[in-house]
C-alpha cells in the first residue's frame, strides 16, 4: 500500500490482486492534483526500475523473449510517464 498525504487530503493505493484507490478532496484543489500526479510519476518510475531488474535477471537466465517483452513495457511506462510529467508542468504553469 502506498499513501500520499497533503494538506488537502490523503490518497491510498493498494497493490495486489485488485486495485483500490481512495481519495478525499476538494475537486478544485490544484495542490492535491499536483501532489498526486507528482507521486504517480515517481511511483511509475520506481516500478519501471523494478521491471528493468526483472528483465535483466530473466535475460541472464536465458529467457530473452520474456525479457524483451518486459523491456518493451518499460519503454511504454517511460512514454506514459513523460506525458504525465508534461501534464504536471502544464498544471503548474
């Protein structure tokens, strides 16, 4: 579970068999939006790094095709994260 708190509320993210996302906030609260998107960019980057390490291990085990697929997914993560970063920059303008 990952928890992000700011002065406007708390976000809870639970990872496992199912995805759960609770949040309470004022829908006009830009600070919370900034915090959540910033958190997600960091969170996604962390998971991408974990996936890179998994792919590295698989490649050393001779499971190249699986490693290639995971590395491709990491590239997709990076593109999505780039778009989130751009959105965050636009919010902060």
